[in-house]
C-alpha cells in the first residue's frame, strides 16, 4: 500500500468516525426513554403585520354582494349591542388587557339574562393563511370558553372558528383587522 493510499484510507476512517459521532449526538437516541406525556411540538413561523401601502387596497376587498351575505350570516343570536366582542392583539390567543374586563362584563350579562346556550365564534384578520387563522380563531374561542368557566359560568358553551373567511368587518384597514381578531358571542 502506498503512502497516498494510506493517507486516503486514514482520511476516510476519520471522516466516518466524525459523521457517526455527529449523527448520534444530533438524533437524540430514544432508547430507554419514557415518551408518555410528551407531545410533539411544531414551531410555527412568526407572523408579521405589514400593512399594505397600495392605495387601491385601502377599501374593502369583498364584493358588495358577498358583504351582504356575510353580514346576514353574522346576524345571529341576540342584538349585537348586548354583548361585546372579545378583541385580541395581532397573532395572540390569550385573553388579556381590556378583553378581560369586557369578558367579565359579558359573563355578568349572560348570568343576569339566564342564558342557557352560547356559541363562541373565533376569528382572525386577513393576514396569514386561511388554515393558520382557522386554528388561531379556534384557540381564541377555546381560551374565552375556559375563562368563562373560571368565572363560574356553567351554561352550555360551544366553540367554532371562521378564521379569516367570515369577517365581521370588510375594510382593509388596521381598525377593521382589529375587529376581526376577535371572539364573537352568539346567544342561542
């Protein structure tokens, strides 16, 4: 065997040892570990709110006919003035800030009126994918339901999510997006 062949063979050996060690340390061997109670976590990409600077997008992007149909669908339950929507910050699902006070006021009103069934409609704004906003709307609705339970409200509460596909507000503005980042309470 020549010296070049020996150096090449030694280099291949060192490379294979390094690759084997690198792979074993990164893969995290699961042998002998108890996996009960652990759940898979998938990191979601961070969403950024970037308002459009195009003047043609400042109004509504929904046709008048579709706006009318969506408004009719959204006009369910009691008078909209009775209960306030629970608003959320961009890309947030936790009930916090002013939303806590609004939700506590809504809970008192529901108890006073002896309401027996409530639907929580979670929504998202027009930023991000439909699938992402659908999941976010569901999380928001479930968090509102959980908070109502902690307040002692023991009525029948169901949740649903419309994501960004059934908005309460149709304009393409920051104020309108805020209205759509909400949980709408519908009394049945």
